C-alpha cells in the first residue's frame, strides 16, 4: 500500500516537471520566441494590425520550424527569423515550395545574395517573390569537412586497416 503511494507521488512529480519543460521549450504566445526550442517548433512573429500567415522553414538554419508571420514578410525576413543559414547551408540554392490553389506545385529558386541585396538589384533582375500561406522555405546543405575532419577520417580508416592486418598475421601464425 505504501509503495503504491510513493509510485503515485513520483509519477505526479514527473508529469509536472515534464509539462513545465515542454511549456518553456515552445512559445505559443503573441510575438514570443523561445530560442531554447530545439529541433523545430512554432514561432509566432504575428502582427495584430495585419493579416498573418503560417509558413515553414526547413533545412540548414538555426531554428527550423513553423512560423506565423505578417503577410508582408519577405523571404529574407523569414530567413532572419529562423536565425539565418548555418555554416553548412548551400545559400545559392534556396527554394520555396508552394502549392497553388489548383493543386499544382511550384518551386521558386532563390539565391541568398539576391535576398540580402534585393534593394540594390536592377528592376530587370528583381524577381524576389512574396510569401504566401503554406509556403515552405527550404535551405539545402550538407556537412562540410575541413582538413582536421578529413585527417580524422583518414587516420581512423588507416588504423582499422593496420589492426586488421595485425589480426590476420596473428591468426596465420
């Protein structure tokens, strides 16, 4: 009987602590952004004076997730809200995935420099699109290996080959 009470108390404490941590990790309030949210979440940058839309940011950014932003938000603004591209991002191949009203899909390719220096582009080259409801901004990328990374990989393979050679030589004795 006493053991059941202790288990119940421990379970209650665990549930309370878990729910408090969850509430701190994802901020759903007006204009609230919790930079401690990891692995995606909901970020609210809405403006109560205008129409707000929900868009998503995926890929190599600091804070991927779903964003509620004003209708006048540009892709550059959205990228800024997401913490900017990470060092592994391929910034010359940013894409916006959009589903049109007729159900067809559209992919809009952008370049990071075009987004940042939009005001300095000539009218002829200005083709930056505005965001629409449900757009998904994707920043592709991949791991970038530096000299120490390549050296570490090479040495790991080399040491494994040496160990395998020594093992084979010992088995043949």
